[in-house]
C-alpha cells in the first residue's frame, strides 16, 4: 500500500498525532548487539565523542581572535543549527532506526548517489577527526608526563616525530581494540573518562569565576557582561561566520547517539532524546567555560590573554587558575577527553561503513560483524588503519597540511548535516500539513538548520579560496583548505562511480528504496 493510499484510508485522522510510520520494509538487521546501551550510556558516549574539554582547549583562542568578547554568543548561535538539525535526526530515527543514519536517510529521501556522498562526507570527517584526536592525545600525554616529573625534556618528546608518531599509533591501536570489543566495554571506559573531564572542567569554571571576581587577575580580568551573549555585537559578518564555523566543529559528534540506534535499549525514541540531552549539556559547558575564561584572561594578546598566539588555552590557564598543585588535573582532563573521544569516534565511521556495505554501497567485507562481540569488526579495524596511515603521512609531509585538513573538516560536517536536515523535509513532505507540530518539527526547523549550515558551507568555500585562510598554504594560488575540502568531495565522486560499476543494484535503487513510508496507528 502506498503512502498516499494509507493516508486516504485514515483520512478521518488527518492532523492527529495518533499515526506513525511503520519501519521501512527494506531495512536490514546487521547483527549488532541489541539493547547494549541505554539513555544514560548513549548520552555519555555522545558527550565523549564531542570531547568538550579537548575541543575547548584548541578552539577558545581561535574563536576569540575572530569575535573577541562575543565568544559566548558564538557558542549560542552555533548551538542553534545543531539543535534544528537534531530535530531532523530525531524524527527520521523514529521511522528509520538504522545504523547508517545520514547515509540511509538521504538515500530514502534523495536517492542512492546523494546518500552515498552523504555517507562519504561522514566517513571522511570522522577519519580527519580521529587523526587529530590521536595527535592531541599524544601531545597531552607528553605534556602531562613533563608536568608530573617537572621535566621540560620529557615534555619536548612531543615535538620529536620519531617518538610522537609511534606513540600516536599506540593510542589509535588501543582505541580501535576497545571499540572492537563492543558497546559494553566502550560504555564502561567512557563513564570514567567523561565524568573525570566534566568534573575537572566544573572545578576549573568555579575557581576561575571565583578568582576573577576576587581580583586575582587585575591585569587581564573582565567583569561579566550580558553583551557577551549578543551576536550582533560582532564587528563584521566575516568574523561572525568564521567564529560560527569554529563553533560548528565544537558541537560535532552529538549524532553518535543516533548511530548506536540499533544497539540502544528503550525503543526508537531513546537515541533522539540522548542527542538532545547531549546538546544541552554541551552548550551549558561551553557557555560557562567561555564566560569563565573571559573573566580570567580577557581578550588581550599578552600574558594570559585569550587573543595570544597560544594554541592551548588550558595549558596556559591551568596553574594560574587551579594552582600548581591541581593544575595538572586540567592536563589530565584534556588527555582523558581526547583519548575518550578517539575511542568513541570509531562508532559512527564503523557503523556507517557497515550499513553502506549491508546495502551493497561498499564492498561486502565491511558488513562483517564479529560473532562474539557483535561489532563491525572489519570496518572498525579498517578505520583504525586508515587513521594511522593518514596521520603519519600528513605529519611527515607538513604540519601546515595537517592543520588545513582539520580546517577543511567544517566543510564535511556542514555537508552531511545539511543534507540530513533536508532529508527530513523531503521524506516527511506529505506530513507537513497534518499538524502544526509536523510542520515545524519535521519541516521548518530542519529546513532552517540545513540552510544555515549550507550558508556556512558556501561562505567557508569562498573564504578558503584565499591562501590566507588556514595555515596560509596554497596550491597554484588557491588556498589549501579549499583544495583539500573540495578535493575530498571530488575523490568521493570518483570512488562512488567506481563502486557503481561493481555494485549496480544499490545505485539502481533495488536494495534500499526511495520514499516508501507506511503510516500505521501509533501504539505509544
């Protein structure tokens, strides 16, 4: 029975919330462990993927350099498109609870090729993040050891590539092994690491605000102002979009809660709730940290000022705020945050590859699930190997290339988030006149979120054309960030066409069909 016929049959119920979609008949069970994680566990894993402490230490400085004291405002407006897109994820997950998430949903809405490219964008964004997380984790490992042993010599090991790269490979191997062992092991490790980093961050915020209001930092301290929350105070549109692009990167990872949907207990609504809770926790943590650091350090370019060239704000503020005895805890928190996220970030890439393979969009090997651990074993190991090779090559070639690769990450995030948001509008297009709720939650809000991210994507492309964007490197006069971002997407097109020759059934729409929803009475 078609979607329209079902609507005609239930015509008397139009506008009623008592109808829901039946699961798509062409979805396939992938053999993952069912009921392995609940609401709290999903929130913990999603927070871990976002890695708030790791993200803050690297993004505070660059964001302040773009928007000054309006740092908290940027965190707020960066939250808006993420929240709007999260509604699309939540509604789509209720209907199509598939581990492929963005890939599966965009196939359903727009067809195989758009879906394949969406999956490619997610996979490449994750690989880039994994390599960066491994590098940051290694850096803080040696910084922490240097702090513990009061040895600049030990801390300097991070700058020695002969030591740094092998250590980084060890971190990647350990993270891969934990992810390979399944959601239960992942969950246990993450409870400890997430609680540790959030607890230390809370102590840092409390001590920073207390010392700032007590006048302990007269040279840099600022008094809190509600004007910090006003995005219209940013000097120009270019600074606003640059700051917003950084903010988008800072929220990335909340969708991991949806990627675990086939392994989550409590029904199809739990993953969406977990994503919403994660976003609220993260925005609160970012706002309070932004306010606390501004109150302590201000926006100057000397001393503790956030506008200095320091790439690691927490390393600079740890001892002044928490004292030489407890400042080490902030180093440990950043290390825990990066290592925790390194491990959980394997979840979306492995499960997306698993789903793509299950529906014949990738080679069959990626569909292998470990018989004991019930995890996408081959996809997880492959992600680990690719991450290790990618980071090693980028590090040996040039640190500026690695920096520009990370800068291009924002393009990948905006690309697949926006397409997922538009998928909600397309997939639920017949529902948008059923009720006010459906119009806003399934249509208007995802559409606005997708348009916001699309605008950031286009603006970033325009800015990245200039060689001054990112590290300042260029290829034939074109900015490296533009070349890398567009190059990754074009490489995806090439791989897609090669795959289409080997797996024609998926690309003909015979495996995962477009737009086949069926409405049935809701039992909830």
